[in-house]
């Protein structure tokens, strides 16, 4: 829509420019037809006349350039500004001067005001065009009035009345058509861009607007923030009261978001129970404050039947990210906001989370000489995410599971940090695996499976030169070892597998079980718990499995399980 509207505005301004150019040509004809020019042109080779011609040509060129510059307006800026008023007044004055030098009330160039009336009406609508038409009509009739000797009727007055009628009729007809076109265009735009249920912008419009606004922010070196909002326990609410009640909640929350958003914000329904607010020229701190206002507004509003929800209230979780602070591309902006939303829902719901990069945290714990390598690792992870659509969300979920499991096991703060970083980097070796293998839907061949099994070793090769990450290497290398010794790459058994690697294995495997993957359909939570129990002592450390199942059950509502 943005680009189509820009093209439309460009076409309109091209028409306006042509009309203005024609008016300049008429100005030139009128000037050369005037008594002033005739008197000065008795000797065509006179140097003064030549200079006059050159100067007038320059004046016409400057006027056209000024008009062309005025055409380069901001997108959708159809409001009348002081600059527009000054510009129109200036050209009305120029035309008045030309009328005076070509005979005043006898001038045959009074129609030149039509050009101003046409351009003003096309640009600013019927009411403004009619105002200019009445102004120009008043100027012409005033000239007739003062040009008439006392008590004598001006013979030109009657024809000027017809011209005045043409002025007003032209403004009305063009303005009427412009208003019809605008109304029909807005109707079609609403059909194409608005969500029928909530009245907010839809998913398609959101993606178009984020492309446009992101590029504008990049060019102008300004910040842009993105907020993703998800209704907590909405599926639970729908199951209790039905989709009609759920639709009413969606509509009411949509109205709240519009009320709390600013005029410059783009509020859209992202899909299902998810909403988004795109905030141009807004940094992360301001976006978080707006997110808190949204969260509080939803929390403080009563929704019918909300008392039956797990926390007794219908609430929302909010994730916030920004450019350029937390992302460098549109995809990174959306993914990082989604990651922040996932953290908000995962941790406790009914909260606002801004995006925090685990690798950015990691930079605080390594030597300065390895900072560039960490940046390179971040790039590699982005490449992996692009190759394997499953990996990104899987990694973040595994990090969350490891954090909860680490708290349950009572491990030290240093081990918690090591576990978190190891969980984040455990699949980094997938950079070496072809995209077609990662996303293959059919059963892998032996050769492809052997390629997959190389990713732990590949991962350790990538980070082994960073001495500060040495304690993470065992987690990356051994997270596919099995408790009975049948895993890979070194067939370690039991407690010979490092403890944190055993913790990571449980979290990683559980998420793999509960997620749709190219070669496997997801299990339910209950089915996955049964599988964890079955594989105790075979694939997993029994004590860690028991602790993890307790975590799942104690956080069942929190995790949405």
C-alpha cells in the first residue's frame, strides 16, 4: 500500500507540475504581449532588451524549480502548510501583476487563475479549491469595479462573471471527483489492509509497513521499535466460552491498543491472538514504557469470564525490540521481538520483556581480543537460523528449559551461566550442514545422518579459539551422548558424560519431542513425559529427568503446557 500510494502521489504531482508548467508558458506569452515588452522591444537588438529577456527566462525557470521542489512533499502529507499558503499567494500575486501589465480589466489573460485553482483543488481537495476560486474571482471582479468610471458599467464585467462561474464550476467538479476518488480509494485500502474483526491493520499491511518504515529509519538514521503482544491463556478462554466470546475479547483488546498507541504508531493484528505495534522514531526505552501502559490497560480492564482463567485475570505478554540497538535487519527486528515475547510468556506472563541477546551478555565475560570472534559467531547463528527454520525457536526454548532446570537442580551461578551459553551455542555446528539436509522431510540416508552427527565436533572447532568459552565446549560436544553409552560422538556413558551436558541433553530432547520438525511430528506434553520416563537410564540421567518432570508439572500453567 505504501509504495502504491507513493506512486499515486507521484503521478498526481506530475500532473500538477505539467499544469504549472503550462501556466508559466502562458505567463511568458502574457509578458511578451504586454505594453511594457512592446515599448522595450522597439530595437530588438538592444542590449537592455536582451538582458530583460534573459532575466525573465531565469525568473520563469526559478518559479518552475520552486514549484517542482514543492512537489517533493512527504508521503501522504496532504495537509495545507504555511509553505503552501505562501506559495499560492506568491503566484496569485505574479498572475495579478501580469493581468495589470496586459490591460488590467481589459486583459485577456484573466483565465490564468484557472491554473492555480486546478492545482490547488487537485492537491488539497474541493473545499480548498473552492476557496481559491472565490479568492481569484474576487480579485478579478475588484479590478473591474475599480477600473469602471463612476456611474458607468464596465463592459468587461459581464464576461468576467462568466469567467468567475467557470472558476467555481472547475473547482467544484475537480474537487468533487477528487473526493469521490479519495473515498473509494480509502474504502478499498480498508478492505485490503484492515482486519475485519478488530478493525486494526492486518498481517499483510504490517509486513508492508515495516519494510517501508524500516528503510526510512535506516536512511534517516533514526530508531524504530517493534512490540509483539500475545494474549495469555487465550486458548484456555476460547475452550471455556467459545470463539464468539474469544472474538469479543480480541475486538476489545484491539480497541485498547488503538487507545494506548500514538497517532504515528501502526497497530496491527499479527495473527490469532497476537498483535503488534510498530513505533517509528521510538527508542527501546520509550517502547517499553508504552508496552507497560498497554499491559496495565489490559490487566485493569474486566473481561467477561476472566475469573475462570488460571491467574484469575485476562492479561497480555509483551516483547519489545528496536533498530539499530538490538537488530540490523527487518528479520532480526521481528525475530528479536518474538524472542522477547517468548521470554515474557515463558517466565511468568503478564509482563513486558525487551530483547536481550545472550551473545551480548557473553561479550561481558570474554577477553577484548575475542570480541570480534563473538560478533562472527552471532553472524553464523543468523546464517543457521536462515538455513534451518526450526533451529532458532528451538534454541531459545532450550535456553529457557535449561534456566528452569538449573534453578531446580540448585547449581551454582557460574554453572547456570555456562549452561545458558552452552544451550544457546549447542547447535552452532549446523553451519556446516547443507540446508537441504537440515530441512529434509524424508528419512535421512546414512551419509546424511553421518553429516548431521558431525555438528557437535564442528561446533567445538568454531569456538575453541576463544579461551573464555572453554567451559562451554563439553556441552556442545557431548549433548548427543546417551546415558547407556550408545550416543555420539564418543560413546560416553553415565557419569563420564559431563553433568551440564546431561542437563542440556534432557532439555534439548524434550523440546525436540514437543516440536514439529521436518522429519518428525510433535508429541503431546504427556506423551513426551512418558518418553522421558521410558528413557531414564537409557538416554537420560534418571535424576535429571525426575527434576525436569517436576519443573514441567510445577510450571504447567506458566509454560502453557
